[in-house]
C-alpha cells in the first residue's frame, strides 16, 4: 500500500486528511505534535508526538515506507519544516509544503511588520490600549511595558499569568466576524493590535476592522522556512500527489 505522511495540526492538514480518506488504496498518516490534551483526530491514521528530531523522522519515513510527505504545519511552527526538509532529503522522499498565504497590507492599512516580539514591544512604546492577538504562550516580551493597557485575547488563560502592569484576559476562540471585531476595538478604545501573520480567513476580520478605524497593526512576520515546493490549498496538494502517481484519479 502507498503511504503518505501529513505533518499536521492545522485546518489545512485536517482538510487534506479528509480528502485523502476517499482514496482506499492510500495509507494516510497524520502526525500531530501533541500540544493539546485531547486533539481532534484527523481522518485516516494518526500518530501523536515528536519523532525525535531529523534522525527520528528519517527513520520513521524509512520504517513506514512513506512515499511522500506533506508539511502542513502552521506558518509559525519554527522547527518542523526544517526537520522535514532534512529528513526527506536523507530518506529521498518527496516533500511538499502546504501553507496558507500570508496576509498582505492593502490601501488604508496601518501596519508595522516586525521580525521578533522584541521589535513588536518596541513598536508599542506610544500605544495606550493594545489588543494582543498572539495566543498565550509568547506574552513575556511585553511585560516590561508599563504604560499601555493590554487586552489579551486567547483560547485558554495564560498559566501562570505574566506580570503585566495593566491587563485583562478575554477568552475567545475564532472565527471572528467583522461586526464583533469592530465593536471590540471601539468598546475597548484599542489603538494598536499585535498579531502574527497567520493568514487565512478565521481571524482576519480584526485587520478589516483596524483598517476601518485607523488602528495600527503590529504584525509579526513568519519565520524563515527551507526552500521547498509550496502550494496554498489542498486541491493543489492532491494535484501533486496525482502527478507523483500516488493517487489514481485526478481530484
Ligand atoms: N506555532 C504556532 O503558532 C502553531 C499554531 C497552530 C498550530 N500549531 C501546530 O502545533 C504543532 C507544534 O507547533 P510548534 O510551534 O511547537 O512547532 P515546531 O517548533 O515546528 O516543532 C517543535 C517540535 O515539535 C515536534 N512537532 C512539531 N510539529 C509536529 C507534528 N506535526 N508531528 C509530530 N511532531 C511535531 C517536533 O519534534 P521532534 O523534533 O521530536 O520530531 C518539532 O521539532 C505544529 O504541528 C503546528 O502545526 C502551531
């Protein structure tokens, strides 16, 4: 049986696993890092937890006779793409990157694109009321700022709560719509938003609301990735598998 490995943990990874489940002659294994305690399991087979670096992944590809790898990890997953690139080269397995396109500033946007949280914190020196839309793991770089009030939106509460001078937690899970995002910015008198350039449509309404209201956006750029053939959607990933001869019919 032909075997495809999806490095997942993203909407795109789930979507691709679902589509590949329609090919009965294909063994599709989705790999999840295991960061959440009860992850939603993708269609097909899944495995959870790290491989043990490049060597571990190389061995896994060889032992499981994997014929193709699709790296569908999140744009801000810093390590896995590099491991996949090195392991696929070592095991001589073709690799495709499936990545949603980054957001780009358009007319009316007031964006400051930064490459680190430290630079994002520097950009906030004149801000008064900030919406933090970066999750709960990477807040520490902002705690030295004592002037702005931080409205921290996250799915789960930070534990422990970083020592902010003025902050409030807002528990919420996307997707978010434009009307609610506009209301949130107005009601909280937000003058700056900090976020990651995740791309996609689930959380982009805040950017449209910011544009309308002239709110400044401090946008963290994506981390560097290895050179790799990249597609933006699952349909193109299916085309690639078809071209490799791993699925028998065109999508
Ligand atoms: N970072 C984010 O903002 C973000 C957001 C949404 C979802 N995610 C998902 O959460 C996962 C972990 O994110 P991260 O930022 O910690 O990634 P990372 O920095 O790229 O990965 C760190 C280590 O976690 C393991 N790992 C990562 N993704 C894996 C996968 N799909 N299957 C098996 N092991 C994996 C690998 O361990 P070994 O070296 O031991 O193999 C890797 O070296 C990713 O799969 C990503 O798609 C991340």
